[in-house]
């Protein structure tokens, strides 16, 4: 009887997951209703609640989840070694775990996952990127970014994490129409600190708590872009290339030299890396055109990468790539550098640059 009840619950949970997975992609009206009546109110209320707690609740949840996973695996190994006497306990444990995972997945969709089915920013902003996908456009944009970095480098000044977080929230209020800009945006320093770097992570959005976690010890020239990127997720932007695009446009529009510089530098990193895959010589040539300050910043990034280089980042990258593809991000982790095309298309459209940044 206990098995029967649990199987019924499991069937219901799986049915809900299936309906969500195969309904939202084909009904834009449902996605729009989800965004307006579910995600935004949920995101704002979570931020109001969790910003009262000085540490990252999401980090604590993930740590507890990792400990629970180790405990479950250890328990299953014990049950398997004592299969004859613990078959019933193994069955119950497996059922409970599957139900727990289904419950978490449903909560994931309520708190965040539905955003993956919204139109891309390029579509929402009605920007034509096809004409800018040629190699010559990458070279032109690379040169443009180099010139911008050289122009803004003399005005570069560092700022603390708290100052950057405060300014980012102000700029979202000033330059975007995000529904979460008043109550739903707040970046927190991750309790994992530098350990995130071993996974190749500078910041992440927690879909369960709505928190934006950032490694606060990142260099000041990286922090504004990373904070704005994670706040883009808090605004309901799911796709990574879209979050990059929103972070770039906001950083460029802000009347703040540090945010301007950070936006141009991060886009140069994506653009130059993409160009390097096509023509290494030209990519190196543009690097040599950079000012001494930016060269020193690139050297700092190289030292950080070498310090935290590990196989862990490779495996975590593969896992995240699979996660993105599962949620209809067909380019997976490679989608990050698509911003090299969309940002240049935005730069060449003066109408878009003058308008308030629209967030779907």
C-alpha cells in the first residue's frame, strides 16, 4: 500500500514535469503569463526576503544538497552490499529520491526555468544580426572595442564590490524597464569565494532563492560586467548570450567610466577569442594595439586562470553545456560568445542605443 501511494505521487510529479517541459515551448501566451504573474512576483519577494540575510542562502542550499547526495549514494552502496535484507529500504530510498528530484525540478521551473522559453533579446529588440556574422564584422568590432578601451583606460578607477552592486542596481532602474528593478535585484558575495574559480565560475544565479552570487574578489575591471550579467538573470533573462548582451548594453549606456570600461573589456575578450579561432594573427595584432593598462589587466586574468586551472573546470563546463542544451540553448556553453555578433549589431543601430533598454 505504501509503495502504491508513493508510485501515484511519483506519477503525478512526472506528469507535471512532462506537461511543463512539452507545453511552454509551444505556447508563447503561457510563457508571457508565467513571466508576468509567476516569475517576477516570486523573484521580487525572494530578493526582499533574502537580502535581509547577509550571506548567500543559495550557497548554503547547494552545500547541503551536495552533502545529502554523498549521504544518499553511500546509503545505496550499503543497501546494495546487503541486498537480500535491505531490498525494501533501497526501493523506498530510490522512490523518495526520484520524487525529491521531481519536486525540485518543478520548483526550478516555477522560480526560473520558464524564462528559457522567452524570445531572445535579438528577437525582442528586432535586431538583424545575420549581416554581421561575417569574419570582417568580427574584425571591425574588435577594432572598435580596442579603440574604446584605449579611450576609457585613462579614466579607469577601481571600486569595491558593494559600490559596484549599488551602482548596478541604480543603472538598472535608470536605463531599463525591468519589472524586477525596484525589488528583485541584489548581488551577494558567494561564500565559496575563490573556490568558484576552480570550476571556471565568476558568478551564478540560484533559481531556487533568486540570489545572484558573485566572487567579490574578482578584479574591479571584471566585476561591473559580471554583476550586471547576474542581475540580468534576476530580471528574467535566461539565455547566457542574452545576459551578456544586456550587461554590455547597460554598461555602455551608464555614465560611469568603470562600467563602460568593464563592458568593453569583457566584450573584447569574447570577440577577440572568437576572431582568434578564425585568424590568430589578426587577433594577436589587435591585442598589440591595446593600451598598457588593458594589457596589464589581461596579464592579471591570465595569472588568475593559471592559478586556478584544473580538470574540475573542464568537467563542470561539460555538465553546464549539457544543462544549457537540455533547456533549448542549442549552442550550449558556446552561446556565451554569440554576444560578439549581437552587441555589434546593437552598436550599429542608433535607434536602439537611444531607447530605454527593454527587458522581455
